[in-house]
């Protein structure tokens, strides 16, 4: 059983340093038996790997906060271990911070 669930949030699937970091970190965690999921605000489904998801929202749309909040609530309810929320880049940091307000078990 994993010691934590790791949720990664980043605005884009395509890009440079931060996007590659998320994909590599996520893949490494999965390969080592961790419960890891990556969420991209936008991108195409054909590019996705294991446990990667597209939220289908613009990177700057405040509506993405509701989609993130829904994921965080569902994970908090279902998880028996702490949840590590790993947000990346400006919009990811702002939106995850707002979406996580009042949700228990988040680190």
C-alpha cells in the first residue's frame, strides 16, 4: 500500500522544463509503486500515458478551479493515506491553492 497519493497539476501537456519534469516524476513514481496521477488543464488524449488526465480547460480559465476541486474532494474521500498535491507553474499554483481550501488530508 502506498504511503501517499501524489496529484500533479500543470496547465499544459506540451512544453519545456516543468512539463517534462512532471511527466518524468509521475512516471518514476508509478514505476516505483506509488499512487500518482497527473492532470493537465489542456492537451490531447492521444499523448497521455498511464494515470494522466486532461481537464479540458483553458490554462487561464477560473472554471478549472472547480474541476480541480472536484478531483481533490473525490480523492480525499477515497484515500486512506495523505494526499500530496504538487502544483506547477503560475496558473497551476494559484488554482490549486484556491481549489484546495477546506479539503482535509492534503499536504
